[in-house]
């Protein structure tokens, strides 16, 4: 029997509602944002000031530095007030627009964020952070081609920029161009191992390009973290299981269940991974745990019934079929399954 891996996320790989949804995607992007803010011109002179040979006014620089710290703490209104102070100086105006654009992005005010970031780039075309954040805005708006162009422009300014390479590599992977994606990422691949979305990306492209060894080595890094949202671990486990490495999927999910309350989705994927790994007894145990959380879950009952039947645990299988028959009295397949196992059990008792 081929177990079904019920996906708790959509076709793009992002969690569906009930997992972590938009908030999970924002959390992932914010890992990049905090890095981007450091490149926006904070704490250094803008290109215009450097050309003029003048120092950036201390109060403007300090205001931007404080804004960056406040953004990292999630205190966006206070960060906004600090960044506004830097708008009045010609030397800090571009960076201030960039920081304000990042704040609007965090607030999900995408159109306003884009306008601010475009103005930052107009004022200083070499402001790398503004290019990167605007690319993330365009991704959020579904404008992938525009985002890709911004990432490429960033690499013209800084060929080893990690965020730009990640953005381009991610775009290629989403098109199914996994080898091209890996070549883009390779020069800075070690940096991708430092945050969950980067690890997820590397594991996916390694698996899709046949490098199971490289992908398996990432599992230890993933499991060292105790603050990865559970839906992310479920997503990653599905990739490993579907690409023929169910043992890695099991390791990820068993670790995930130790750091957060276990969910039905996790147990369903874990059960499927155990089945794929040739461990039907553990698969049935995981299905039973899932049914404790959702007693009327049809996929769990159906898959458990079939695995138990395959293992000749007929009474156990019949108990699942009986529950299915009660929940779906008119379902022909359920009736056939119930009758089949009943007949097998009857013949066994007559021997």
C-alpha cells in the first residue's frame, strides 16, 4: 500500500490556513529583512555624501541606527518616528526612505512600501538594501519578474550578496529549474544554512538534483533549532519523504514533536513517513495518535485500516473500517473494505 502524504500547505510550499499562513511567510522574510536593514546605509554615509566628502549628520545617523534596532524588536511605530527624523537631511534622506519602506513592508502596506523604496533608489541608485527590500515587496505583490530584475541589479552592485543570490535561486527553484538554482546559490550556500527558509531551499534543491547525501546532512542543522515553527518542519518532512528519504522525514518530525504541542498534520505526515520507511507498526501508532486528536478524520481511518489489513491485524483493521462505515454509511468503497476484512476474519476463525 502506498501511504498518502496529506499536504498541510499549498502548491507553492507555503502553509495553508490552520498552519501558520501569511504570518509564517512574513516570519521567514523577516529573517532576511533584519539583514537587509544593515545594508541600507545605516551607520555609514550615502553615496551622495561620500561624493561630496562630507560626513552624515550625527543625529540623522543615530536616528536611523535606532530605527533599525526598533524594527528588529517589532516596535514599528517608534521606528517610524526615528526614521522620519532622518528625512530632513540630504545626506540621510535616501537611507531614511529605505528604512521607512522596510517598515511599511513589515506592516504589509505594500504599495506605500514600494513608493518609499523606489524614491530611495532614485536618490541613491547604489543603495543595496532598498533594492533587496523592494524585491521582497514585489514578490509579495506577485511581481516575480520585477523582483528578479532587482535581485540581478543588486548582484551587479555586489556579486556575492547573499540575499540577492537567495532571491534569484529561490525564483529559479519555483520554476523547477533546480540545477540553475543551485549554481546561483553555491557561492554563498553556507550562509543559507543559518536560517530556516535557506535550509528548506537547500534541502529541496539537493533532493531535486539527486544529492540525497547533501540533503540528509542538513537534517542535523535543522533539528538543532528549537524555534522553527512546526508547519515548516512538516513542509520539509514532506519533501524528504516524497523524494525517497523517509528516514530523514521521520527524524525531522520526531524532533518537531518534542519542541511544540503535536498537531494532527504532523502525526499524519509522520505516519506516512513510517509506512514509506517500512515501519507499519509505528505508522499505525502515529495514525492512532492522530485519531485521538481528530477521532472522525477519514484519511487517518482509511490509511490505518489498509495498513492494518496488510499486516494481517484483521480485528484492528475491522475496527477502523467499522468507524468509517458509521461515518460514511453510503460509501461503496468503505462497504467493500468492511466486508472484505470481515470475510477474512471469519475465515481465519473457522480454521
